[in-house]
C-alpha cells in the first residue's frame, strides 16, 4: 500500500499563548442613551470609569443620544436604552443597562471570563 503524505504543518511552540494574555486591541464602543436622564448619566459615568480602569488609552467611545439621532438606532438595531455596542475587537457584543453591574460589563467587553 502507498503511504499518504500529510499536509499538516507543525505549529510554533508559542502558538496559543496569546490567548491567555490580555488583549492590547483598540476597543471601539458606541453607547446609546435617551436624553439627559439619570439613567443616561449613570451609564455614561459607569462606562467611563470602567474604560479608564481597564482600557486606558485603548478605547474609542461614542455616545449617541437617540433623541438627537434616532435614525442610528435602526441601523444598529437598538430596542432599549442605554445600550452599549462593542464593535471592535470582534466578536460584536451588546450590553443593555446603566453599566452599574461592573462584572457584566467586563464579561461583555471580553475583559473577564464568565
């Protein structure tokens, strides 16, 4: 019988080690709020604290008031506010609420495992 040649190439020894290292990717975040409400202010304040603590210098946060730009809600399929979208790094994530549950936000941003 003929012996089949394998097309499998060996992986470098350090392959997979990057998974355990914290990501240094830039985060692109979009927070949808509704006007100047207490819930909107809480979401913005809580999210900024989390970003400064865990993503200092590596995030871009865009805050969108749905009363001023309602058309953007349809494109991002926003059905509740406040809603945070993590656009980058992938995978895309959606977090709903005032961002007061720090653990939930960290898991949603892939900064902490479930």
